[in-house]
């Protein structure tokens, strides 16, 4: 009897903490056993969606066990403290040089770049460098350096944050009928002597399409020849920076285009690293104003740093280097080709499955499939389909395209590493079932639903 009571008392769900709701907004008065706290938190996290079924995210949701081990072993490494962790800093430098060479930087051995917490921070650092370079040119010419603007097409929300946080006007070119990327012919209407740069997106978040960097550069060349206004390009290659070099190696979007001065990308997307690591690389040292680099000595040594934050973990950088070392060029090409082939198979199946019109099929651009409903379909909406798929755990984002094509509502699936052909077949089976149910019980709705947030 005594032994039975002891076993019961030792049972996780018979311990005191399990007999009451966890404190939400106040600190508990005393401690609880580690295994009890772990299990109770784990139970709450079970209410999250399954990340493998999250077809909205571009972020890595599957990693090899060796990466998980490296992440555990580097939990205590502060990436910013390069004097204390010189080898981690060395791995960061290797990654920067590898990416600079991959993107055809003219002086790969003298590559200038850094890691960040993700492509959003990397984009902002690229934007800051554009702003300071523009301001320096204006001041040197004796011209006012106020009211700067940045020109772009449909961009990720990080650029809206950049413009708002740093008081820069964001001039977004609207989409023209039939297009899912900005038309370079519009640039002359939006650029002027106060334009700090043009952002070209290699893999538009809304559809997965690449913007034509060479055509954008040619339009800016023509503008410079006509007006003398010389505007640089920053390429937001958050996803495409780890795809185009392997699937479209002949496409000129990077430093092979002379007007491209900086590139950012996300290591934790198609770079295959865990959340969260990003990268930004400049054409050469002249494109990164020295005033933006801080030298700090209170962690020991002389530590140059360029970032929007300070302390951050080094494990993601180690994991990025692991992937670059482990896969090499052939390995990355195989992974991205498998993703692209799966995207094409999904797109081809969609065309025969229902009243869908595919806008991006993964054959060019990112391994992403984006579709809308046929114009003459009205018995149910893509929002209705998304709700039924959510019942099976699938997160398929549904949202309108940017201005001026906001009347077109689309769905999108990101075929990233770990989204296998079998997983896509399971999705198609559930879509087939959802379409049959919608056919029996139409649920069309006229009101505008909340858009998926990018």
C-alpha cells in the first residue's frame, strides 16, 4: 500500500503542479520539478499546428539529427563575442565568403558581409547602407539630404518596417494586369534624385516569381543616361539566393549585374539552416559605409559589429556552415531540384483537380505553387477551401495579390526541404475530399476575409 502511494505521488500528473492551471501572467511562488514543468509546457505546445503541414512558411521545418546536435552543443555561444568564440566567428566568415563567391562578388577573397538573425534584419542593413551612401553623395555635392525614398515592387513586410522605422518614403510600384512582379518600365515614374535605391526581389513572397533584375538594371541605366540620376540596386534574395545559383545558374541577378550593390538572403529558408539566421553581402567595402560599423571592446578584444541587435546565438551560423560543408554544390542542387520537381507535380495535378488557374508552377523562380480560381467560378471561395483543409491540419495561405491586383485572391504552397512527393499526394487527396464536400454544400461568401499576413 505504501509503495502504491509512492508510485502515485511520483506520477507526473499526480504532482501538485498538474492539479491546477499554470500561472499565465505572474511568477509562481515556488519551484516545481523540472520534468513536471517540461511536460506541462510540452502539453500546451501540442496545441500548435504541425509545422510540417504549414505550407505557408518558407522557413526550414526539417533538419538532420547532426544539426540538432550542433545546435544543442552551441547553446552557450554568443555570436557577437568574437574574441571569446573565435572559431565560431571564423565559421561565420567562411559562410560570408562562400556566399559572396556563389553570388559572383568581384573580390571574393575580400568579401564584405555578415550574419543576421534573418533576412529581415539583413534587408534593413542593406537599406541602411544605401541610405548612408546616398546621403554622403548628396552632402558632398552640396545638396539637401532630406526626404529620401526607396522604390520597389511587391515586397515582404520587412521593407515597410525599414521605411517606417528609418523615416524613408517607400514607393511601391503597383502590379499591372497579368503581372505578378513589378514592370521595370514603371521605374522612371517612381525614381528621382532622392531615391536611395531600388529593391528587386528574387522570389516574391506572394507568388514565388523572380523579379527581372537585369531588366530593372537596364531601365536604371537608361534613366541614368537620360537624367544623370544614378540609382543602385539591392537584391532581396531572401529565398532565391539559395535557389537560383543551383537551379538557374545562368540567370544574372547577382553581382554579375554591375548596378547590384548588395544582396540579402535567409539561411533558414532555402539555405536549410534552422531558425533564425540571415546573410547580407556587399559588392565591396566601398558599398558599406565605415560609420555603420561599431568597434566594441567591453567583451574583450576589438570587435567590429554591424547589426540591429547585439547578443545572439551562434548555433544557427554553425548549422549553416554544416549544410554548406555537408551538401556542397551538388547536394544543394539535388535538394532544390527535388523541391522544384515536387512543385511542378503539384501544379500539374491542380490543373486537373478543380476550377484552378495556376499563376506560378515552380518551373521558373522558387519551388512555389500559386493559384487562383477560374474567373467563372462562384459557388465557393478559396477561403472556404482553406478552412476545410485546416480541419485536416493543412495551413494553406489565402490572400489577395498586392495593389493594383487586389481583386485576385490566391492560394500558395511553398515546397521546401522536407515537403516530399508523398506529403503533396496526401494534400491532394484532402483537397479532393474538400472539393467534393464544397460541391455538396457550397459555402460561398461575398465578404472580404482577413488576408494572410506575410
